[in-house]
C-alpha cells in the first residue's frame, strides 16, 4: 500500500506543489518514526524477560 502512494507523484494524474510533496513526505516520515518506536518498544520488552501469555 505504501508503494501506491508513489503514484501521487505522477503529474499526469495529480497536480501538486513542492510544498505539497514535502507535506506528504513529512507525514509519512512521522508515521514511520512512530512505527519504529513501537517495534523498538516491543523488542525491548522481550529482551527484559517480561511475562507474556503464549
């Protein structure tokens, strides 16, 4: 699905400015940063030997 966002860069189908493109890229980077943090938190919980149900 993320790859489909790249279709928005096609000037034949969409009109956008450099500022618009930067806003999209910034929003995606912010979401990726949150995703990385969630995975890192999950990995650190596993490393501490925290109890979990299987």
